[in-house]
C-alpha cells in the first residue's frame, strides 16, 4: 500500500489540478488507479476517487467563489437536482450495463467539440443576464440529467456542465468552470450517498488522496484564474478531444476483442 501511494498521490495532485482548471481529472486518475490496484473492484476505485474528489471540488469552488460572482440561486437549485440524479445514477449501476451509453456520449462530444471549435467567441464574454424562472427550470433539467450521468457513467460530466453553462446561460468559460465545480461536488456527494453505506469506499486511500486533491485543486484554480478565458477554452477543446479518443478506443476494443 505504501509503495502504491508514492505513485498515487502525485497522480492525484495532477488530476486535481486538471479538475480544478477545466475538469477531466478522472481521465488521468481512474486509469492510474486501475493500474496500481489491479486486484481491487472497479466500483471500489470509482467510489474512492469520488470520495477524494469532493475535497478537491470544494477547494476549487471556494477559490473561484472568492473572486467570481456566482449565481447562487440558480447554482444551488441545479446542484440539488444533480445530487438526486447522481444518487439514482449510482443505484442504476447495479441493474443496468453502462456499455449502451458510450456511443451516445461520443455523438454528444463530437457535437460539442464542433460547436465550440467553429465559434471562436463561444464563452469569451459573460452576458451577465439576470437569472429568470425559465433559467431555473433549465437548471433543474441540466442538474438532473448530468447528475444521473455522473453517477451512472461519469466521463465528461464536467465538460458537459461547462458547455451547457456557456451555451444555455451565456456565461464565459471562467464563470462556467466555477459553477461546474459546485455542481460536480454535488454529483459526487449524491453518488457517495449510495457508495458509502454499501461499503464501496476505501478510506485508507480516500483520506490521503483527499489531501493531495486539496493541494492540487488550490494550484489548479489559481492557474485557471490567472490564465483567463482563452486559456480555458483551449484546454477545454484538448480535454474533449482526449475524452473522445478514449471512448472511441474503448468502443473499438470492445468490438474487435
């Protein structure tokens, strides 16, 4: 266990930096955990990663909230429904296979990538429009859908949140990223409301990982705020391309192996 931690904690720090800046840390951390702990059940590793990520998300959300004005009314409503959606998504893992969702996610990622790529002004400026009742309804729908997806499958949930906050509510990338951290924290908590009582979390790993997550999230959020919207947009595009490549590779491996 001690030897594995020497590799796991630096990896967790890097994943937390990426998560705090734009999301997608799980693309780095989950494969690393599966490699370091091949005998562990995948559900245990996923649940442990989510447990540690809560500390990282809370740290990043706090750092963003100190410098960026967040729409707390909309955000708390979205986060509440995301919590519920993630809880039911985690429960669905026990009864439904996740393989059917991968092709659907690939299509959504392609659409999201093309939309962002060919609109260079997308997410560049914040419209600063007051939140309406219709916006709150949209927030409920987004929170429920992304929450369920995060609890059930997971990869790309943060990227979908950022895209939707920019597209639907006309935030800039910085504000959308900050809002995504709050909702992501709620989705992790919702999933953990199922995973912890059912004994999926390894606290021997989760606690030291949480410490590394806090440090990495602090560094990542400060780098993101220093880099600005243009930097975040570029990292967002790279992340989506990376996620697409991983999912397509997984699909091809499933088909031909």
